[in-house]
């Protein structure tokens, strides 16, 4: 989770006349000023800018996007215009007296240079009310992660162009996880995260950040991706039902997590600024929340990781586990995640999502043992053990670290 602003690497030939492409090493795409009212005028702020982008480049936010062809413009605008959409769509509740703070601070949690860093954040700065400047902090825990978009080269030179002032828009790049810097940073007026991945077991480190956002009542947007195969596309600004489940989609897990934390969810809507990559609709759905539901209490701080879990994680033969699971990240990513204590809210969220996931796999006959677990007797025993773990989850009994490693090894449950 991290900080930064402006710019986008040019991935395909764009129109320099229309979009002001500036060639700098791998090229930086800047978007010529997009006309439209400031965000306090409501949805017209994002609608008019969306219409102007479509006028200039008809496929920029359409179902016809393919593998980031003409992707420089899409990537230059997707993240900043999503933040604009959230501010404009909720401006009345965010700033009921009409007064907008100066500067307006936006924290982009879990950012990466390849996606959020490619955004030309000036287009958001231009949508500020008169006299209001913008400060965007990209908080980059894994700054080089591709995050579903083409990887980047020459990041050092890119950062020099990105992490600075751009007129009335200032971009800060903070290469750290949000939970390590959140208390030190000035409180944002908006936090936003794209594809955070919670409540997956290896994303347990989001727990302190979620508790902080709720405790401080920071308005927060969470973007989820879907698959094209789902059959229906979210409509911009319209309510989206997350109850439909597919293990490749993130909308249900994200929404279920916010529900488990008893977040006061203002809306769950389709994003106007989605990005199509292969079979995925990145930035397809936006959940927006602030604080807790009325009458709800913040979950208590997490208890320490049980000593038996710590001992297991230290003594585990991770090389063997990684070989069977065909995943060389487990010795650090999964191990560190399971070493992280989490609140009961995260446990409830994980149970809700994994139960749905595992039942889905069983119902469709796809929960079959993998790799070295292919023998009929072994497969049957593994499946019975998995069902026993599901019963424990239904009883809200937390699983041990060895249980999660078993599910990963035997069934590739992420």
C-alpha cells in the first residue's frame, strides 16, 4: 500500500495531437485537459469527462478494449477518474456544507507503478473546486508489481517524472505498506484501493489498515475486478449485486469483507472507467464506505498468533510445500501472512468467502486433489478433511496455520 501520482507509460500508439503524448524513454502519456465541472457539481463532473474521452478515442472505456491496445490512454485515466467518480457521486455526503479542504488529500493504498502510477492524476486535479489543490499519495508496498497490466521498465526515471508537483497536483510516492505509515501521514479525505485481494489468507496484512480506516472514519473506495464470462457488465453508477458467486471474481469477497467488519457501505456500483485485460474487467465494481454501521463496534485488536501456529510455520518444510503447490512464494508470502495476527472480523470474512469458494468447487465437482494427492484413497481422505474444516468454519472456529497450508497444498485454495 503506497503513494504517488501523474503519468502513464505509452503502451501503444496514441494520438499526440489529441492526447499530448510526451516521448520520454519508454514514453509518458499525458492527457490534454478534459473539460467538465468540478466534482462538487455531482455526476456531471465524471460524465462529461468520460464523454470527451470517448469522443477522442471511442474504445477507451468500452467492451472492445483488448489486451491494452490503445492502452496508454486507458491506463492514464482509469485510476484518477475513478477517484473523481467516487468524489462526484458522493460529494453531498462527503462535504455536506459545500466546503472542500485545501489541499484535498487522496491516499491510494496498495498502489503499484504499473497501474496507479501510470495515471495522469492531473485530470483529477483539474476537477477540484477553484482554489483547491490536490495531494495524491501512492502508497506502494510492492511498487514493481504488474497488477494485471503490462510490466514496466526504467522505473527510476519514471519515478522522477511521476513523484513531484504537477501544477496544483502533487504526487507523493511512499514505498511502504500502509499499515507501517498510516499513523504518520496526514489523514486523507479519500482513500482508494484497487484489487486488494482480501480476505484471502495471504492478504491478512490488510487487517490493520481496514481497522484504521474504520476507526478514523476515512471515506474509502474499494475497486474489484470481474470476469468477462460472467455474462453481464456493471453499468456505470448503477447498483451492482455482489451475491452472484464465481471464484474468479472479486466483488463478492470484497463486499463480504466489508460486511464482516460492519462497515457503513454507502454504495456498490459499476465503475465507468473499467479496464479490459484478456478475460478480466479490472476496476469493474466500486464499493464505497465510511466508518461503521450504526450501533456497530470496532472489532477488538487481534490476539497474538497461537504458539503452535508459530512453531509450525517456523518448522514447516516450505520447499516441499512449494514444490507440491507449484508456487515459490509460499515461504515468504503465505508464511508471513499466517504469522500476522488478525481481528475476528477478518476471520469471519475469510470463513464466509472460503466456505462459498469450497462449496462452489465441491458442487461443480472441481475440488479434486492435485499433484502428489492424486491417488483415489488419498483424494477421498483429503476431501473429507476439507469438509471437516468447512464445518469448523461454519461454527466460527478459527483454522490453524497447518489447516490453511493443507488446503493450499491439497486443493490449491489461495
